[in-house]
């Protein structure tokens, strides 16, 4: 089936994530926080992306900050639609989109159902692209890493995003077996936030919890190059006065241990369900880690120690899905079979 016809070269790829949304075309890719600020009165859009992120926890009472995505899927359709519209307008000059989008490709979790995929399709209809396609995110991530998914040998990809972790075995351009859990980068943030409130009686926002994860987050306390301790300022729950505490990577590794263990168990389950014919391929090719959540310090080393299988970390894990989608758009003859409507 030939799904790519005459092309104007005006193609856009969208990786819609819990924490960040990446938009890419042939020239560049841009990442925006997946946030919008809306008016409580009439739900009109007041800010999007970075501007909305900077307003998180600071808006006046007539405004609200909305995260349209949850667990890798659309949770608020209208907010998602407005967010995408604003992000496309911000990312690309109007002169590029006045003539219309040629091909529009968006990623969706393999674990999604038809109702969830329909919500994404409906949100994309506003762009009136000549052709709109979806692609499973683990497939796009594998292409973004540079793997040859058309080969018959197995490729094992673990995509740890903001809201969902998917562990898949890919062979002959298809997913052979799959495990998904709703534990990923945002669960790490929640673990940190709850620990600080319980242990120190201090309230912090999700923004600060993410900063703790970035600055001193770790999957193990045994790091070859540990980060320096991080000073955090939050609000004392008893008197409301700002209070400073110092956190180190060892403490945060202990806090995140349960969630990281769940990701390990999902990887092990995917390996156990793998056809024996592909097990040798995986042992030789290793496990490929990607997605923003995979950047947690020490995660690669912890998985290697647990499974005794080589693990490869994607150096640009935040953009692997978008890169993979652009690879499809650049080489449509080779990869059009991984797209669907």
C-alpha cells in the first residue's frame, strides 16, 4: 500500500508526552513542557509550554494550570487540542504552515486502546494535514536510536517516559511481546514529593520535586560520580515558614527504589515472555534504554548488575521518539509499514 504520494516537504512529527511534548520537522526539533494555563471563567488559553511551566504554583485564583496528559495518554481532550495548536504555532513560522501540513505523524503507546487512540486522532484533525498517521512509540524510539527494526533478529527496547514504561521486543518491524506499567518519570517525582512531606514535614510543588530528581536523583546509592548534595527550600507544614533542607543522592535512591524495582520487574517479565528464538538475539544485542525517565543516574548500571545483559543508554533519550518519526518521514518507502491511521 502506497501511503505517501506527492510531497511538499512540509511534514511534522509530534511526540506527545506527560512531561514534555516534542515537535520535529526536517529542520529542527523543539521540546515544550506539556502544560497549559487556562482561564477558569471561559477556559481560554493564557499560556502554554515553558511560559505555563514558569507559572506552575504561582497563578492567581482566576487561572488554572492543567496537565492535559496522564500516564502517556490524553486526560483532558480540550486542553490537549489547545496545547497542540499553540505549540505548533510557536514552533514553526506561519509561513511554513499557511500552505498546510503535508504529513503529520504522532506517537502513541503500544498499550493504548482504540478509544485512547481515537482521542489523539481527533486532536490532530484541527491541523487538516493532507495525511495523518500514528506510530507506536516503542517502534519510533527504536528507529530514533538507530536500530534496524526490519531485521529478523530481536531488538529489546525499554522506553521510560513521563507516565508510562514500555518494554518491548521488536522483530521484522513489529512488536513480538510487550510489557507496560504506569510507573515512569512522574512517579519518581511523586515519590520524592511524598517523602519530603512525610520525612521533613515540608510541602513542595511538583516542579521542585522534578528539580530534586534532576539534581540528585539516582537508582542506586553506589555511583562512580555522585552529584553534589542539593539544597531545597519548601514550606514548613506546621507554620508555613520557608524551610531549607539538604538532600543527597543516596537518600533519593532509597526513595525511588520501589518504583525502579517495578520497572525492573516489567523488564524481567518481558524477557520471560520472549520467544526462545529471540532470546539469543537479545543477549547479543543487549537492552536499549530510552525515554526521559531512563536518564536517572545509575539506572543502566543497576539493570546490568541485576540481569547480566549489556545495556545501551540512548544519549539523547528525550528526543528518540521524535527522531524516529522523522526518520520514517525521510525514508517513507522503507518504513511506511509501521504507520497506521
